[in-house]
């Protein structure tokens, strides 16, 4: 598959931004500057980037507790995300949500979500809205392998199927749910389960941007054409712990070291486009440097920005319609 240069550059930039962002968060967390828990998306960059590159601001996504990559890929402002993670008043949720609750309605980002399996029914609601308004919009939910076992996900699959909604179930099988491997927690196979709801379901290598791009492209097209929901299972191993600070005693050192060589979505992308002569190393290096400098600046701003005032504590608790 050959993609236009602008798609390649855009896809690479999204993946690099996710990698740099989460790698910086990892180092900041280690240094003790980040409040709360963080869950890194490193290793899964090609899934969010290859999927969200097909979506507009008026399309919706539902995310997970591991949501930084989804937010960045959907176009959330990185500076505003950092302000949120650092719990500052100008953050995307006024500093009251933090890493696991980043939401941005203007970008169609319905929210990271600490409740495993909560996003699919919400995204199905957004898909129903798009169908009702007949605006050709689609909704997508990211779902972990652990979340795939939740009853909420099956209810969402069923509703999307019977109502033929413009919905994409974007499963991310990273091999683990917290500290439990899929060999112990997953009965059967994820794509097969979705297929039982009478929707096309495809399994792809989630470290391959091109494979994700192609599969999601078909699913989004189906949704926009009114042909109903689709499911995709992208397999991309989790590089780090469940949360930062997880000692990962349940994984071997060899397994972790191997991932860097065998499952790096950015490396795979670079090797492929360089071999095909589609992009030059210099232009990708320039993106790397730009992204790194941008994150450096924005982390510095987030660290020194003001917190919400105490009087704001009870604001935004409920929304009035
Ligand atoms: C309803 C609910 N049950 C359990 C938990 C605790 N929990 C947090 S993350 C997680 C595992 C999720 O695994 P997976 O869906 O594979 O996502 P990943 O962490 O691999 O991205 C669990 C069980 C929770 N937050 N919500
Ligand atoms: Mg998982």
C-alpha cells in the first residue's frame, strides 16, 4: 500500500508526538513531578494514529485509562493536555480530571475513562446521534483486551449491530489486563467475538501503521456510507508496566527487552518508508526535533501554571442542560 506523502508525514508526526509525550511523562513521573497515576501508551502508537487519522473533529472517540495517545491522535492540544495532567486551571478539564479523565468535546474526544469498558456504550450513543442527525459522522471506541470481557462491551456491540450504527469497535490487544496475560483472561478471540454480532471483524498487526490505516479506513467508509458497525482487533504489545511504578514481576526481562527490537511501530514505519523512498530520514528527524522542543516548552509551562482556585472546587460537578 502506498499512501500520499501528507498522510505519511501526518501519521509519523502523530506517532512521534505520542512517543515523546509519554516518554517525557514517564521521566517526569519517575522524578515525582506528575500528580496521580499514569498509564503509558508507548508501543501502541500506530493504533491511535492509524485510526484517528481517518476521523474529523465532528467524529467522536471514546477512550480508556491509557488515553494520552488517543487524545493526541484525535487532535487535542498537547499544551492543554499537559496542563490537565498537572492539574492546572487552564487544563482541558480545568485541572480537575487529570490523566485518566481528559476530555475535549471540540475535538470529539469524549473522554479518557478510568472505568474499564465504560467507553463503548458512550461511543455507541454518539454513533446513534450521528445516525439520527444523518451527518455522516462516525464514532469509535478504543477497548483493551481486558475491557473486551466486560458486559458493557457486549451490550454496545449488540446495540450497534441491531441499529446498524456508524460505529467502530477498535480493540487494542496489548497482551495484558493489569498484571494478567491474555492467555489467562481471554476466552476465544476478540475479533471472533465481534464477528458473532454480524459485523465485519478484522485482526491486524497494531505495530504496523499501514495495516491499521487500511483496516480502519474500510470501517470508517462503511460507517459513513450507512452500512453499519465494524470491529478491528489490533495487536500491539504493552512496552511498560500497567501503570508507571509497576515493577512487572510477572514478565521476563527478555520479553521486555525484545519488544524494542521486534515491536516498535515508529521504527517499523521509518524502515518501510525509507526502503520505499517515500520519506527522507532528514524530514522525519526534523519532525522528531520539532515535537521534542514543543513538548519541552509545554511541560515547562504546565509545571509553573496556576492551579484552580479553592472557590472553583464545587464548580462543574454537575452539568445543567
Ligand atoms: C470496571 C472496572 N473494573 C476493574 C478496573 C481495574 N482495572 C483498571 S485497568 C484494568 C485492566 C484493563 O486492561 P485492558 O482493558 O487490557 O487495558 P490496558 O490496561 O491493557 O490498556 C483493570 C482491571 C477498573 N478500573 N474498572
Ligand atoms: Mg490490555
